[in-house]
């Protein structure tokens, strides 16, 4: 997923992991004893490599996922990740405050965010492109969202390690 060419993965990684775990749970008929050990491995890898505030912020800022089910994006972990990312990537306190104010417009689908065309395009446009098109009336949030959602994800570092381990083996 992270090395795919079809769509930038930043806004999808967090949700994809949740969906994968739900699928595993359902395939074992919700009997935890059958998938508990697998989840330990998954969570260990997820925790050290991908379970970061940045991915939670990408999930929140992905209009396709956010508007489909806003309750999922409003969980404590996602909100904490969003604000941690804002604080890390936006050092100016007044800009942080403006982003916080503009989040209400996004969350409530106000101004261009609620425009019928913007609503139809949530599923069709790449996330950063959607923000470029419809985020102009929330300029600080617009800039922040594009910055987060345009970040690349890659498994290249892992592949490099595997290559070295193969040579050692």
C-alpha cells in the first residue's frame, strides 16, 4: 500500500490497519483466542513503525474517511495525534490557533467543505488535491492538510534492511 502509485497512502494507513484487524477478527468469528497471538505481532510492528500521530492526523484530514464516519475520527487517539502533529509541524502559536478554529469549518462541512461539488469529490479526488481545491477558505488548515497528506510513505527502508539481512544470511 505504501509503495503504490495509485493514491498517496498518508491519509489511508491508519484506517487500513483498523480495517485489516476487523477483517481478521471477523474471519475467526470474534474468538480472541484464535487471533490474539497474531495481533501481538501486528501490534508490535504497528507500534514501532506506523502507529504515529502523523498517521492519525492523515486519517482525520482524509475527507473520504472523515465524512463517511466522523465518530471514528473523533476518538481520543486520533484527536491527540492530530493536535500533536499540528504542534510539531506548525511552530507558530497563532497559526496553530487559526488551524484549531478552522477545524470547525471542516468538521461541520461548512463553507466550501460542504459544497455539493466538494461532497461528490471526496471519494474521487486524491486527498491533497481535494484540499487544494476546497480548502481555500481555511488557509492555515488548508496548508497544513496539504503538507500532511502530501508526505510520502515508503517501504524502501525496510527493503534496504531485508537486502542487507539477505546478504548476511
